[in-house]
């Protein structure tokens, strides 16, 4: 499995980076409305081309793939070993994992909300009477929704990278201790065992 790890890592990073770029594109290409009056008291909302919905949905999918691959890659390195050393290094690994999934959930939520809201449009003429702020009657996606989604997509990528490299470091440490023949303080007893039998 370790021979495939670099490919999995590259694929995970590609999906995360591509998802971040799509999220930025969704923010830049969000649909905007231009209110016009066909007749007094009736408002028509003219929208720009809907590109942001597809970009946000694609970012949602690519980020999901990247998160699954990065977590699976790190688990292949970190898990399945006979010994699991505790301490600061392990705490950092778990912390990176939690932060990665937390930012992932937030990013996916905002990307999904942005895609849904951007696809909802007010169509036809609206009886608005006499108004001063026409744009309030034309539903638009707030730019902040996609901005938050893009920001947490980037954080997900950073935390995933930290989790992977921390897990890789822990794996190397366990292999080095195993190579040197060092005892596990939680499973092996300290001190010479033969000296105990000499007194029987």
C-alpha cells in the first residue's frame, strides 16, 4: 500500500486545490440581477448567466473526494501498526484530523448553500409599487457565502496536509524504534528479566 501512497497524496492535493479554485470561481461568477421596470410599479429582474451554481457544486464534489483520499492515505500510514505511541506527536495528529474534518464540513455546507441559493431566481414581473431599493426584490447570493466556502476549503487543504505529514512522521518514528529494537513502555517490562529467575 505504501507504494501507492505518493499517488494518493498527489490526487488528494489535486482535488483540494481544484476545489479551492472552483470555489473562488463561484464567488467571482455569482449571478447578479439588474432590476428594470417594464411599466410603473412592476419590476423585472434580469440575471447574468448562471455559472456559479455549477462551479460551487463541482467544488463540493472535488473537496469531498480530496478529503476522503487524504484521510484514507493518512490512515494507511498511521493505523495498523502494532504499537501506538502516545504523547505530543499523537495529540498533534488527532488535532489536525479534527480540524480538517471540521473545516471540511463548514466548507461543504457553505458551498452547498451557495449553489442552492444561486440557482433560485425571481422570475417574471413583481408588483413592487413605489420602491427606492430595487435590488431587494431580486434574489441574489451574497458574496460572503462563497467567500466563506472558499476560505474553509483552503483551511481543509492545510489541515489535511498537516495531518498527513504528522501521520507520516509518527509512522517513521515507530519504524525506527522497531528497527533499533526498543521496547514499548506500555507493553514491555523494564529491567532484566533473567535476574528475577536467579532468585528462585
